C-alpha cells in the first residue's frame, strides 16, 4: 500500500485500517472503528491478540508521509471498501479500543 500525505504536524502518528471506506470531514467518523473481523482487543502488546486493522506507528517529517508498506496478511479484495487512517498521536499498542491515538487527522479510501 502506498501512502502519500502532506500538511501534517511532525511526530509519531498512529496508522490503522478502519472498517468503512468513507472519509467524510471534519472528523472522519464515517470510517467506523478499526477493522476487527475477529473481534479481538486493540494493540500489538495485548495478550488477547490485536485488531486486524492495527498497524505500526509512522513518523511524519517535514509535514509529509511518503511510504509504501507491505500488508502480507490481507488480500486486495478484503481491503477494498475500507479506509486507512492517521491519528494525531502515536498508538501505545495496548489500550483498547484505539491505543490512545487521539483524533483522526487524515483518511483515505482503499480502492
């Protein structure tokens, strides 16, 4: 997956796949919650497993994200109609339901 976003504040940000491919402003709530078809808890460090939509944090530098990530545990068909979301804070990889990641600041429909 390729992700290119500009006009962000520098820092470490959470990155998640959300259940719906609807990115309506101002708050992107239309994207629903994290993609979680197995109904697990949030966070890579959660002993009960983690959401399928949990992804590693990303580093914003000079206001930009320009990266390509491999998602070997997904099929293209599975991701169509979902969204990719950047949050205002980093994910703590433990707290349910969203790792204290904060507001949704950028959203993109996965096509």
